[in-house]
C-alpha cells in the first residue's frame, strides 16, 4: 500500500513539473532570435526586480518577453524597443540606465565616493605624520627628574 501511495505522489509530481509552460517562439532567422534574447536579457522584470525578462517566470515578464519578440519580428530597432519599455515602465526596467541628468548620481556617485575616500585617507595619514613629528623628545631636565624619582623609589 505504501509503495502505491509513493508511486501516486511521484506521478502527480511528475505531471506538475511537466505542466510548466515553456516559451517557444518562431523567428524568421537566427539573428532575430539572438536580438530578441539579448534584449530580453537587458530588460528587468518589474515584478521580480532582480531578474531580467529572459530569466523570470512571472506573468508580466512573459507578456513583456512576447512583446519584445513581436517587436523584433516587426523589424523595430533595439533603441526603439528599449525606449518603448522605458516610456512604459520607467528607467527601472533597464539594467544599464542611460547617462543623463537624472542618472548622473547613479553613474558618478561611486567615483565621487572613491575620490573623497582617497582624499580623506590622505588627510588622515598626513595629520598622523605631522603629529608624530611634532612630538618632542624628553628634555635633559625631565630626564634628570625621572632618574631622581626612580632612584628615590629604590
């Protein structure tokens, strides 16, 4: 009886796995297929937020992937397709946003932090060096007092 239940569970599991949808699209040539796949890899899924359209299985990603494939089949350029999705979903949909006034901080921020950190480290090290150079040695008078104190303790 136990083997029958395990076999039935295995068959149900196999049926569920086999029922997963697979995207199959027909392209006119290999170049269109490669363009569509590269565009789907460059665009981000709005629902998943950390996956591109090519890797996501969310319904909106499937719809967007189909839209990309249709646009490539219609002969639209890559820039036109990316502009369409950017206009519709915002700059977030692009993994590599364009360099413009709105995304300047995104592109230049890490460089600015690196430069400011280097300047801060340089100033810190320089101050340490000047402070250590400013420390004077023990004067002869202080040395005599110290020797006298140590002599009295013995």
